[in-house]
């Protein structure tokens, strides 16, 4: 079964209107993150993007690609990285 692109179930128009984004990455889903950043790279209203990732050692090429693209994206939108025990259970910070 193929992986769906995020824009197949959330329209690009809606994604571009988000003001505060939160990504909870318990593993490096390179295709998901790159698709999302490509959509936001074309146009966005983001004021901040919070990225929650595991504290554990992040090995593998996919993590390196994801982190590199997020750092590049941070030149457009403030990206705040949070290293937590479990990204899926961490309490999100409040938008400022």
C-alpha cells in the first residue's frame, strides 16, 4: 500500500493558512515532512513551527535529511526544536 501525501486529505489551501504548526516525529518520515515543507515553502502564514523529536540518538540518513530541511526552512519561519522522551505524548508549548 502506498503512503498518502498529506495534501490528499488536507488541502494545500488549508495547510498554507495554518499559523502555528506542531510536528511530532517519533521516527523520520522523510516523505511526509518534505511534502509538508514543499507546500509551506510555496506559501504559508506560519508564525512558528514546533518540532518534537525523540531525545534518543537519531541515526540514519532519513533523520539527517529531515533535520537539514527543517533547519533550512527555519530561515523562512521560526522553527523550535524540542527533544522529548516521547514526541507523541509530549505536551505542546503554547503559541506566542
